[in-house]
């Protein structure tokens, strides 16, 4: 039996537990993803952009990927504990994120940011709202990582979330989005949350009508799976919102 996003009490989400399980150390699959989105955004060339990270949760690396290019960076999050965590991290992010930033600063566009902590504190703001309430054509670039596949077990909600995200971006806006492949749900602390077991074909189907056809969809693998309950691979999609 599938569960919808509205069936879940997202205020039971523990951002510290999620961070500890996923991001206290830099994993190879995340590093692979970061290199690709880093070079994609650097080549895309936005300047003084307004960016959005949808469903930011307790993962800062998607927001950091947009840092050199944004004069305003909106972190869009629904769960109240995640909002509180983000508010604190925006003021001064924890030291373990330095390892993630070092991957970004290998690219000259990122190396020009002298103080990423100060810049994030200056440009970022946290907004508590559901992703299904995203406005249309509002941002110049965007990210949405491990969200659309992890908000319910309903494939139609996955497609709705994807459409809502991409159509929140202006035509031509570069975006990056990532997914756990074949996920059957995931634990966070003592709670368990739903997921839908999507494939790269599902991602391509979702993006077909809302992104330009040069979108790149890639399966990211590692010899060290993050946890049980998914295929062991991640899926990355980078492209531009269609007009």
C-alpha cells in the first residue's frame, strides 16, 4: 500500500541523525555528484542569480554548489526541525562541510569565494513551505537532492514534485537533481520514512516535458553502498528548464 506525502509527520524528522548517517564524512558517490554539478554550474555561467534548493533538509552541499553564482539563495524546506537546523547552519555551517567545499573550490569559479561561511550567511534565507506550493518561473537556478523520490511511496507524487521543481525555474535556468535508485524507504533515527523505487527511466519521463532535451541523466555507483533498502546506486540529472 502506497503512502502519500500528507500521510507523513515530517516534524518527527531528526536532522542531526540524518546528517550523522549521511554527511559527517564525504562519501565517494557524493563526491562524484559534486564534481559533476560543480563543473556544470561553472560552465552554465549564471551571475547575480536567485537560486533555490528545494527540500534542503540537513544537506548543505546542493546549496553550496550555487554559492558563487547567487546574490540570493532560498532554502525551501517543510519540516520544522529541518528549518531550525538550516537556520543555525546558515549563520555558521559546521566544520565537516569544509571537506565538501574543498571539492568545489578545485574549480576556479568556486575558488574565488574567499569565505564560503560568510557568503552563505549573507545570501541564504530559509523558507518553511511545502514544495507543492513552489511558485512558477521564480528562480534563475536550482537544486533538489534526494527529495522527489523520498517524500512518499507514490510514483505520481514523484512526477508532480519533479514538475513543480523544474517549473519553479525560469526558462533556461540550470538545475541539478539527485535520487536514490530503487529505494524502498529509509530510517532516520528511530523513525522510518517512505520512498518510491524510481529508475533513470522514471527521471527521464518526468523531465521530458519540462526540461530541454540535452538533459544529462547518469547513474552514480560506488563500492560502498550508503545503506540497505536501495539498489546501491544514485541517479543524477543536470539540465536546463524548458521555456
